[in-house]
């Protein structure tokens, strides 16, 4: 017999991305619970990574593995090469984070972008462009 917890669907985050400068390309999404893997999920095998067409970025869902504390990083990959393009040390493409923390030099810390997931949650992310 299944318990209620085992049969419950995974929690989802209802994400909206605002401030895209174009609908070209895709939005690369990284959801992680690992502070050391933020904002680049490539070091976190348990992270959730997906690509969403930029034209559909106004509203999409991300399934979290389980309830917990997570942070989201997004990149507007305008040329669809699956990475953030840089010019010297400045990102050429847009980016954003859950909870929209202030951006100084470099990416924000996990703590400033993290939020608790206990069931379905919403995050509204505002894109930033440096160049």
C-alpha cells in the first residue's frame, strides 16, 4: 500500500520571466538545492536543468525533486548555443535569479536567491542585461 507522501506528485515551481529583450533563442533554467553548484548546475547531478523557448518564458513550470530549499538561475541564450556568451568578463546575454537579488560583481550567493519549496510555489524572475 502506498503512503500519501509516496503517491503525491513532486512539487512544482510556477516560473515567470519578465524583461526579455527579444524572443530569440531559449531560456536555460537551472534549479539546484546545492549552494556549491549555484548558479552553474553542471556540478550538481541532482539539479533540474531545462531549456524553454524564449517565446514561452512568460510562464512555465519546473518540477522540483522534493520539498526543500532551492535557487533558480536563468540565462537568455539568444543564439541557442546552450551556454552564456561572455565579452571579456561581462555576460553578453541576459540572466536572472529567483528572488531577484541585487547584482554586484559576479553572481549572487545561493542564500540571496534561495527559497523554500513546500508544495507548489511561484517565482517571478526579472532578466538583467549588462551589454
